C-alpha cells in the first residue's frame, strides 16, 4: 500500500504567485500520475485554499479530477469547512457529520483516518473533548487493521520553525496525543501546516510532516535549482515494518525533453531503464 501526501497548496486568486501555486499542484498531480505503481490514495493535509473561497475549491476540484488515484482531504486553518465540504463531498471529503470534517477510508490494508483540528478562533489546532470521543469511537470501530491518521496540525513539539506548539494549548495537544495512543492501533500520523519537512514521535507513533506543495511558501533551505520544484511525500506500508517515507522531487517538462533525448541514446546502447524523476536533475 502506497499513500502520496500533498499539503498546503494555498490556492487563491489575486496574489502575485497565484498561478504558480496552481502550477505546483498540477505538476505534483501529474508526477503522482506517472508513478509505477500508482499510489492507492492521495491525501491532502490541509490549507487546500488560502481564503476558503468556493471558486478556489472549484479550481482545486478540477485539478484533483486529473488524479489517477483517489484523493482525500483534511481541513487546514486556512480552509472553510462548509465550502470545502461542498466542493469535495462524497469524493475527496467523505465527512457526513455537520460539525467536523473527520472520516475514515476503510477499503485499504491500513485504515486512513482524517481528523479535523481546525478552530475558527485561531490559526493553531484545537482538539476538544467532542473530537476526542469521535476519534476513540473511530479507532474502536475496527480492531483488525492498523490506522494511519492524517490531519493538518502536527500534534507534537516541532523544534524547527518559529513556534514549537501548533495547538491552542499544551492541554489540547495532549488530549489528541492521548487519544491517538488509545488501543495502540494508530501506527503513523501525517501532517502539514509548518510548510517544511520534519518529523517526531508520539510514544511509538511516527509523525511525519510534509513540505508545503506551494513552492513559494515552502520553508527550509533548498538549492536554487530545486526552489521551483514541488516536493511531496510517499508513504509505503509494509505489514512487517510499518510505513517508510520517501520525499519525491517533482519532474518538470524540460526534464522530460532532456530525458527523452538521453533515453534514446541509452536505448541505442542497451542501457535504457525506468528512472526516478528526481534523478534527472543530477545527471548532467
Ligand atoms: Fe499552510
């Protein structure tokens, strides 16, 4: 089982890099579509649209429609619950309850559980007693499979970046941590929000944070040649070892042109092979 994770696309009209954000998402989906094998699911861990406007979700929905794997979204602090739900209901958003956008994808070897950590009172995450009850109920609904949770806010102390606490209070984060460890079935948590690639632990649960898909908003130090290339995470599940995570650098159109020329030469020399898109950059 393979899960591709994208996050923090921040699609919005009327900003100088608006077109770039759209292109970053479109290129990332195209790159995922070219994977062999295809992922079993694509998860988006929130901040889909920067201002939560319906027209921005409509644009994202048109890009998601090109994906060759099912897409699932969890809301971020920049999203608008009702507009997101209206754009993606029954497809990328399977939530049916009017209060929170949380749901479970049940048809894979690992249950994928989307959590809603959003509050309109803050850009930080919240996890109230109601959400604790809902999470525990979902965990208890099936004791036969492990669970991977995806959500926007990282539920651990993130030591890179300006603010280590990404919840409204340590108590809110601890409530969520405690609930995630209920029954010992959650094996991984996938998040966004801090716009950089990092990770941590909640007890024995691995937490991975994917970098921002919008390259203009991405944090971290990258060489110039990689600054316009989206990076996303591939989480591969092995029943014996759990998840391993790989960062993928998105291929660009000029890579393909150069690749075609090179693979022609290779084919003639009997050296052709399928190559990782990220290899293109370093092969000169
Ligand atoms: Fe964000």
